[in-house]
């Protein structure tokens, strides 16, 4: 699709509730894509989020069509999708922004996802441990992680019931055959409730910011039959590479180049065998536990163990 076609789609979603011109939508997309080099799908999500904040969010205007899908939380694999869900509030966290009314974790038998309830949505407070029927929530995705957002049109029904929350942990293993772009020493946006990785010193939401250093490895484990994409966060990356964040920063400063960190990591870990375990978000396994192996693994054995979790 061209930028114009993307702009027309976004314009159609909001034109009944906002006085916007399709040219303005296209200009926003063009600024993100052409000036800041944001991938077009991420740019579209950013622009859509901007208009979501401004719109009086009517479900028909936003394309839900009045007939929402009913999916398990662990089955979500599309962003900007309108859903009805029945879920338990597993945990509540402290919001990092005044714009957020509540943030936490929802769970059902298929797994868990993060939820955000906007402060201006004027919805009742959700309580930890309670089960709710939530109508008309919208999905979001960031770096393979899916979440749901509660908005002004969301309906909240407290159910006198309990549900079992499924464990969406997965175990995969194999040779680490690739370290993807965006690995090594990175910078994240320091703004509240934003952890986006900066591209050329810019956050796609907040523009040019003074980023905060972090470590990450986006890798691929190959068990001989399938390739599994995995993400090591700072702690897991330090364990994997035996390199601390401070050491990575010193290395980059000496070389005046942050890419040397990922290169050094790749030299140390590529070709080695690992078994990892963690929650699944989109196509990624987020590594919580890791074990280095002596050699190739039995992929059938891993599959049996994964099914038994």
C-alpha cells in the first residue's frame, strides 16, 4: 500500500468523529516515514494512536463493525483489533503517566497480556483478583508484545466467578544462529510509560530525546527443525555474554561506535547451544531462564517438555 492509501484508511476510521483532512493524515505519516525513517506500519500505528487520543471513540467509526471477535488473551496476534474478553485481573502496577488511569496484567486460560485503562475513559476501577467481562477493548502491539487498551466505549461487567489463568511460558532450544538488528548497546526513550528503542536519537512518539542506555539481544535459536526468535533483556544479556552494561558503554566509548558491542557479543555466543524459557509475546520468547548446553539438543524432547508446561 502507498502512504496515501494508508492515510485514506486511517482517515476513514476517524472522519465521522474528527474534522481531519486525509492530506493531514498523509503528512503525519510522511513525516514519520520519510524524515524519521520509521517503518510504515509503525508509523500508521503511531498516527492511529494520536487520533485515538483525540477522538470520541465510537466503535463503528473506528471500524469494529459492531461485532467484536472473542479471543483468548494468549491468542491475540493482531493489533488495532476490537475484542470482547473475559479475564481476571492478575496484577496492578503503578501508572507512570497521569494519562493512564490503571495499568496491569489480565489473564485467562490461554495466557496473559498487559492492559491499559486511560484516565479520561471514565471507567470503573478494576480490582486485582476480580474477573470482568470487558467489551470493546482494542489490541496494541509493540516489539512483538501484545496488549489491550480500555477506552471510553469499553463496557465493564464484574462477574461473580473465578477463572484459571493459563501459563503461557514456552521452552525452546538450539544453536544461536543469528543476532538481529537492534541488539547490543541500545538507547531507550526516557519519557514516562515509553520504553521504545531510539532510532538515530529519535523516539517515534516523542521525537529527539536524550536516551537511556540498555542492553538487549534479539536472537534466533535453531533446533534443526524450526527457528525460534528470542529476546534477551538486560539481565539475560548480561548473563548470556558476561558483559555488563557499564562494560558495554566503556567499549562503545573507546571505539566511538556502539555497533562494536553487538559485534563482540556475536563473536562470543553465535554457534553455541542454549535452552531458554519464558513467556511468549507475538513471535518472540522473552527469556526468563537460560541454560547453556554442551551440544545439539533433541528437538522432540524439547517439544515434549514444552507441551507438559
